[in-house]
């Protein structure tokens, strides 16, 4: 009896899931058909494609109005929709939502005013860490004075591509902007998944809690009080954007047709800019990228000072990860202080120009843990006032590591009253002897006059 009941319960559950999926697909089909009849699907959006036949990501499609799509080696596209797909950048300014002209299933991300295309570069770069494949897309948010310049980069061998979103305020007043990056997940061609979150990443996964590790499609971000995330039913993601509210920092416990997104609350000063960075991960085996954090003290400093950099590598995976190399690119005018490396690394790096590279093959980053090391650098005595950021990269065995680019800026300031006076040149022994004779002769002359 118990066995029959369990079988019947399982059959009923499977049938319910079948009909739910069928209804979902039918509904999506009707929506897309309606959009097609209205001519929405046919709206032309120019795009540039980063092609990389060797993989693991073989195509990254970037539209001229900030839609994205990607395809993994041997798999289907990773975002619902066409090329580009239902993945993009949106902003809310003065109560108006701006975004890509077409988001096929994003019918709840409305009312929405399309971005105005400004420019889009062809693909440049060699696909290396030093020179990644790069596409720069520029749009305007109507006549608000906010211009968005989004740089999409990919390095061959990575399971992720990077996005740097620069918001430029050309207006006469400071502007408050709610920025979103959101997608309708399509895990290797599968529309359903679970939600998953780790510090700095929200994702759609094949398996609940990514146990055992399986397909993962995620958005990374730098945590902060004005940064929020969400994973839920795909239409709920679009509805939050349509309501012009930040994401609520939640994920759904259910297995559903899901999407994910990140939002940022930003203030852009007049005639200034703010840049937000994130990465988009597609991992077929559930291997999550390690992340890097960098800080520097002290700052600000005067020219000729010494600063200390602290580098942390974080591992969100359930397994230990072995590093192979760690690299820091110092600003021009900065130089490594010999024998200053301490912590998880202690040997000096190989120094090539401004690039410091440590052999990190002995470093193991523990599961769900991190490692930290420090090193010191000298600021040139003649360093001009300004802001000088650094870049940290790393490589690991079997895993990718997100770099930290142009971070931890050192502010070099000028001393009050200008630079210190030049030192008096040192005198030679002969010059000192001559000076002494002159002083003695002068003293003797004064004594004779005094006696007279």
C-alpha cells in the first residue's frame, strides 16, 4: 500500500510538473507570437559578436542598445531569446525606465523607453589578459544627460566575460540612477533551474545549492550597501525592473523558469562619471570563479612615500583550489620594495617593468575560504599629483579567477607650499679644506684689526 501510494504521489508530481512546463511554454509562445504580429520581434538591433572557436565561450553577442547573449562550446545559447537575448542593462532616471528596445519575454519590464544608440566599436584585442577581446557600446538615456559606455571583454579560456558599465553625467546637476543588469537564464538550453547566491554572485543552477556541482549561470558583483540581487521566476525579475525598485536580496527555493539580476543605487555628480563592474559566468561543471580583492594604505600620500598593498583571493567552491601565479601591475612611477612580500606568499616576485609576478604554486585557497598576502611599493620622489590604481590577476589549476582591474587607487598629493627645496650639494674634502682655510684667514684678519 505504501509503495503504491509513493508511486502514485511521484506520478502525480511528475504530471503536475509536466503540465506546468507545458502551460509555461504555451504562454511564452503566445507572447512571442503577439510580439511578432506587432512587429516587435522584427525590430532591428545592430550587434557585434566576439567569436572564439576554441572556447570555452565561443560567442558573445553584444547589441548596440546593451542586450547580450553568449554560447558555450558544444552547447546552446545561455540566455533566453535570440541573438542577442533577454539579458541587458537598464536604468531608472527621474522616474523613467530606459533599456534595450527589445527584450522578448521581458514584457513586464515596462513602460520602458529605448536607449538611444550612439556608437559601437568592432571587436579589438587578442583575447589575452593583457589585451582581451573588447567591444565598447555607447548609448544615451534619452535627454537626461546620462550617457552609458559599456565595455564588454573576454579572455580566451575563461568561463566568464566581463562588463564595465560607465555612467557619465553631462547634465548641469547631480543625478540619481538606479542601474540594473538582469537576464532570463537558459542553462545550456534548459529553461528551469534553482537559485543560488554566494558573497558577490547570484546565479541560476541546475542543482539545488549547486550540490553536486553542475551547470551554473551567474552574475558577479562587488557587495555593498547600495548593491542588491535577486533570483526568481523570470517574469518576477522583469516586473521588479518595471516597478523601478531595487532588487530585494532574495532567491527562490523553487525549481522554476528563472532569471537573475543585480541592481545598484548610484549618484552621478555633474560633469563626472561612475563605473560599475560585473562578470557573467557560464560553468558546465559548477566550478565557481575565485575572486580577488585589493586594498592599499596609506592614501593620500606625498611623492616619495611608501605604500602597502593587501591582496586577498576568495574561493567560493566546496573544494580547495591550488593557485599557479599571482600578478600585480603597479602604476607608472611605483616600484616594488625588495623582500617586502609577507603572508600567504613570502618570496619576491619576478619584476618586468611595472608587472610583478609571483610563483604561487605552493598556495592553496581553502574551500569557502581565502588567502591574503601583502607587499610594499615606493612612490617615485617626483611623482605628479593624481590617482594611481593597480591591477591584480591570478591563475589557478582547473578554475578561473576574476581579476581586479584599476582598483585600490593611491592618491598622491602636493605638499603645502610646493615641493621641498632641493638639497645642498655635498662638498668634497678639498673644498671643505679650502673653506676652512678661508674661514681661519678671515678670523685672523678680524683679530689683527681688533688689536690695532
